[in-house]
């Protein structure tokens, strides 16, 4: 895996904003998603990546963390950015299918 490709995925996490304590709890799940996306072959990009995003969203939901508006908006933006990198349009609002009550 090229270092440049890995950097592009992990750099998206720098766009997270909000409460530092909340983000600290979320980062391991987001880092895992980014690592999984880096390891995925480019030939698999597109809708085949949805299970990785689903697992991430369900992991976030399982935390039962109170995620406020600032963190929610930032988190969704970062996840959609990652999705766009692997060929999934944010216009499909696919994350909403798995988002919990946050």
C-alpha cells in the first residue's frame, strides 16, 4: 500500500470537530474504518465498501455516547468524505440507514 494513499484516508480524520472527550472515544472506531479502507483493493471500491461503513456506524451506536450536533455534523461529514474516496456518493445518504439516535 502506498503511503500517499494511506495518508489521504487518515487525513480526513483531521476534519473532526467538537468536544475533545467525545472525539477521543470515537477515534479508535474511525481509525479502524480508515485502516480497513486503506487495505481494500481499489477494484472493490464503490458499494462493496458499504459493509465497512455499516460496521463503523454500528460501532459508534454501540458506544451509546451522547453525540451533540457539532460532533454529529462533523462525524457525518468525515464519514461521507471517506465514502467519496472509495467511490460512494454522499448524495445517497447511506449513513442515515445505520445512524442511531445521535
